[in-house]
């Protein structure tokens, strides 16, 4: 039980990646680089989908 403190939280890591991707996309858009904005937005969306799957998995695990 105590060793759970030292486990990395994949959800927290993904949220940080998601936030960074959105921030980078916003900066690209502000600088007029729409192609890069689109790529980063797509990447952020993929990360968001992973977050949702993990959250759903956690919700199911908690319900059991």
C-alpha cells in the first residue's frame, strides 16, 4: 500500500502533455502557422482520447 506513493500517475502525465500541446498549438496559431496549429491540435486530441479511455477504465475499476 505504501509503495503506491512512488508510482507515476499516467493520467497526470497525459494531462500535462495535453496542456502543453494545446499551449503550443495556440502559439503556432498566433504566429500564423496554421499547418503546425492543425498538427498540434490533432496531437492534443489524440492525447485527450487516451485520457478519456483511462478515466473510463478507472471509473469501471472503482465500480467493481
